[in-house]
C-alpha cells in the first residue's frame, strides 16, 4: 500500500506537468526516438535513482533515527530522574522548613514565657526594693524627728535654763555619773 502511494505521489505531478504541445524540440525528439515524449524513460530513471538512494541510505537513516530515538529516550530518562531527585529534595526542604517554623514558634513562645518570668522577677525585686527604701525612709524620718526633738529640747533648755538655775551639789553629781556608768 505504501509503495502504491509513493508511486502515485511521484507520478501524478509528472503527469500534470507534462506538456502535450508539439514544439520543434518535441518533433526532433520524435524523429530521433520514435516517441512523442520522454516521460516513461524519465520515470524509469527516477525509479532507479530512488531505489539506489533507498538501498544506500535506508539503513544509515534508520540507524540514525534509531540512535537519535535512543538518545532522546536516554535524555528523557535522565531528566525524569533529575526531576524525581529535585522533587525529593523539595519535599525534604519543605519538611525542614516546616520543622524550622515549628522550632521558631516554640522559640518565640519560650522567649515570651521567659520575658514574662523576667518581668515578674524584676517587678518583685522592684517591689521589695521599694519596701526597703520605704522602711529606710520611715527610719530616716523617725531619726530626723528624734534629732529635731532633741535639738528643740536642747535649744529650749539652753535658752531657758542656765547653769545658775540648776544647783548641783557633789552628791547629785556622783549620783548622775554613777547612773550613766551603770
């Protein structure tokens, strides 16, 4: 079937393009050969030429296309393998990324808890320090009040009572000194 198709594809254009006019060359050709046209010898020559080409080039062309097909197949397999490897690497990278995101979230939560604990510790330490400062302040105020009272009493006593106002005898002095010593 293929041969009939090839032959018809080759002969139909020749038949269509073949001229039927009688020119001077055609009459000279008729005189030399006894035929009106050289159609059939040309077809015969073309068939011989096509057969020789087929005989000489069929196997190399077939092997070229077979090798080319094998090369393309090998390349395609190689590309598919690389694609599979890339897909696996992508899955691994995605898994690592997901794991990293989970770790990052955990780190953030830990940092927030740690910051909360530190803030509570700092607040407790500040409250304790404030209490200590408040006690020191109250003690200082009490001390200053006592100091102010003493100074006021000393000033009032020194202004109002003089050494002439108090009569001390030697017995009283010995009694006061002995109380101070004891």
